[in-house]
C-alpha cells in the first residue's frame, strides 16, 4: 500500500511540474493566425490582435489579453464593434478538482463597445446572437447533478470603458464614457462592495450627466436572495431636457431581490433634489408574470414655489405671492398588475388639506377627493395679468368685438378617449371672489361624453345645482348647460363680486342653454336655449330715482327742496324677466321692475355674436301714498320715460325720447283744459238757450 501511495504522489508531482512548465513550452502568440481564422469562420468578422497573449497554468489557469478588436457587422462602418486595451482572467487550478471555482480579480481595461441600429431596424449584434432554439434543447447525455460546489471571485475591475449607441431609425445617439466598475471579493453568503461611475452624453435630447453608484451586495448560500444595503445613487446632469439646464439628485434605498420568487423590495427609499425630500417603501412582486406593486410614498413639506424656481420652471402669474409656498403629500399605492388603487391620499397645499383615494383600471380613472377649504383665486392670474394676456393687452374699450379667435377651445383628441368617474367635495370654496360652501362635483367621462354635475349647499344663503354635458364623440363638439339657483341673496354676492353694494334682494335664476362648435365664435353663433330670473324685496344702490324726480320737479317750479337723509337707493318689490336665445341672439320681452312709485318695463334683443344690443326701457311714475316719494310726486303720476339702449353692450349709448316724455307729462293738463273748455261751452249754451226760451213765455 505504501508503495502505491508513493507512485500516486509521484504522478501528481509529475503532472504539476508538466502543467507548470506548459506556458514555457507553448506560446499562445504562435496561434494568433489560427485564432483570427477561427473567429472569422464562425462570425464572419475580422479579429485584430495587436497586443501580447499571456498564458498561465499553475497555480492559476489564466490568460492575459493585450490590445485586440472585433470588426463591425457589414453595413455598419469601419469602426470596430468591440475593442479592449487589455484583460485578465485567472482561476486557481487545484480547487477545480473539488468542483470549486476560485478566481482572481477579473480585469478589463479600455473597453470600447459600438452598438448601432440602422434605418431598417437591424442591429450590429444580431449576427452574434446565434440560434436561440439551440439553447432551448437540453443535452440528454449530460449527467444529472453535475455542478459547482463553490464559487469565489476576487472581484471585478472595469476601467475607462466607452459604450456608444447610435440609432439611425430615430436619430438618437448616446455615449457612455469613463465607465468604471469595481467590486470586492465575491463569494456566496459574503457581502460584496460595489462601486460604479459613468458619464452619459445624449444628442437628442441634448444632455450630459455624471452618475455614481455605491452599495454592498450580498447573495445567500442558496443563491435565492440578493440584497444591496444600502444602494446610493447620485446624478448630476445638464442639458435641454431640464428646465433650468441642470439637475442634481440623489437616491438611497435598501434593496432586497428574491431571485426565486422574482420580487424586489425597496426599503428606506429616499430621493432628494435640492429641498425636495421623498421617502417611502415599495415592493414589486411577480416580475416574471403580471407585476404587482405595494408601497407608500411621503413628500416632506417644502416651499414648492422656491423649489420649482430652483429647477428653472417658470410659474404662471398668480394673485398671491405666497401660493405654493407650502406643499407636502403622503400616498399608499397597491397594484395587482391590472388595477392600481391609491388610498390614504393626503396633500397639504398652503392652508388647504386634501384627502381621498383614486383608482386606475386599464384606461379608467376614478377618484374621490375631499378639500376642507381652498381659495382658487390665489392661484389664478391677477386682473392686470388677464388684461396683459388679452390680444390687445388692454381692457375693453367698449368698441365692437374684434374678429373671433379661431383657436380650438376643446382639446378633442385628448378628451375623446377619457374614461373617468370621480367625486370632489369642497367644504369651503372661493373662486372669482365668490364664496361657496358644501360643494359637491361629480365628473363622468365615457365614449367622448363628459358630464359634470354640481351641487352647492350654501351659496350666499341660497343653493345651486347644475349640469354641464360636453359631447366630443362626433365631428363637432356639442355643449349643454343647465343651472338652477334658488333663494340667492344678491347683496352679499354682488358686494363680493364687484367690491361694492350694487343691489340687494332675494332671487332665483334658471338657465337651460345649448350650443355646438369648437371656437368661441362658433359657440356664440349656435347658442340657443332659455333663461329666467326673479328678485323680490330689494333695492338698487347708488341712485334714488324718487329723489331725482322730486328735485327735477322742484327746479321746474323754481323751488329748492330741503336736505334729507334718505338713502341713495331705489327700492323695488319685484324685478323679473325671461329670455329666449336663438342662434346667438337673446330676445327679452318681459323685463319688469316694480317699486312703490315706479314701474319699469323692458324689451329688446342682445346680439351675443356681434356683442351689441337694441333695447328699450320704459319707466312710468305711478300713484303711491306710501313708500319712496309719497304724495310729493303725485303730480308726476302717469309720466312715462322711454330710454333707448343701442351699441356695444359693454358700453352702450342711450337716448331719451323727450317728445314722448313731454307729451306724457302734459297729457293730464291737456285733458284738464279740454274739460274746462267743455264746461265753459256747456254753460254758455245753457245761458243762451235760457234767454231764448224765456221769450216764448
């Protein structure tokens, strides 16, 4: 037995000596031509070897490769498909006998990889891919259970690599320069430090970026779980892609990859860019099938206005310089691959709190949102900004409207495919200086029809409900609006709207209109429908018609009335009217206003297309023993004052038919004179007839 062992040891020593001596006997550089020929025979490409080839066998089986280049595919130019300055791969010999791979650090220096796609969509690596079907055929003769017992690699070093991508089918090109990848020793169950850095350059869009990545990677013994704790990524970029021409951001997270279940978990996720701080947790499941998502994200409070400005994003004109000064958000998301549910949504916007939920199911969007309070005016342009944005840059001059703008009003192609169902509730809303409470809005969009239903529980002590239907399914958009306002207090409403007291009273308003077209001009031309209103027990502020009539009467009589403390207002018990709209022309024939001493009637048309009116208002003084004016204007009873309104309705001209006024004012006196003359004539006839009759007796 001892003799046998000595023989075996001797054989092993001989083999080791022979293997160790192999590199001194065989020079791989002698086989360059054979290697070049073999590559060209198998790939059809030319291999150029300019550097030296080095071979080692014991204690490491390894090869050192000098400068070499592999030619490009036919039709893709003369530059090489791939080239390297040098590379080195070494594996320890003796552990291989125990089915263990122990490798030294694998190095690759000066890699240059030129990837391309031509205008036909063909790539310059397709011919190297081989027959994919051959990979699917299992070698039935291979023994089951043959595999490695262990794997250990000293690490990876890729230095100064360049990767070019040219896509002639789209005109896009990208270039990765200074690519650097370094890792620590790699073995199952032991963490591996990983560091990556690269420069990215893009032509379309124009962009340059520097990216760095650091992390510690670990794989368990069963090679079923991979972790990166933590992964740190930083990006510094510049170019036309970014609003301010530059971007700086960083990402940090703990990554867990379940290789068996194909799931990825991102814990302690943090994304930062300037003052923006986004954190959360995300899990991605079933990556090989229908991916599922589960997680939450939190945006820490930040001054959104300042952050957007720092990113070069120009904000539109806003009435409040504090709008968007405070913003934060939190959301929980869950997706089964088909449906995505957004729950526990919380948004803080300045002094507003927004909460609710949402759902994405294919192309369908659903939402249910609640807002405690919001002043929309803070986020809208000021009146000056609106004036500056008008075609002339000036407020209306009262002249007829300029030629209508033919700019499309509704983005038909965007609206037509919408599939939305949502609810919005606002406890307190301010818009256009008007305040509304308990606002409920419901939106349904399907098959090109967008229906919006609105209900307002408290609107200046009244209530409002309305419905708007926009149909863009056909060639020409169609619009229908229905609105009903009850128990409105006009005084507070007009005070908020006009910032002064114009009128008060309790009223109601109803509107049912429709139109078609996709420009303001077309909608005006096709406008039709009806509207009506009625206000009761109110007054028109700023003018006391009774006082004016009494003062006018006194002046004609050469008198001066004593000063009074009467309010400058004209009371009315009723103000009502209705109108029919046909092809953009509003026709009203029943305007009526009643006060204690005055009756007003109105009739005429308003052309909404040409923005002109042709309207007549008639005011008649009536008898009144009480109320404004009293007996002091009794002599004006029956006086009728017709006023003709014509021209642009933004600044109409008016005229008074003073002839009719005079005729109306003198009618009673003329009738009285006629009666007096009749009485005189009657008396004279009686006297004469009496004298004649006396002669007969």
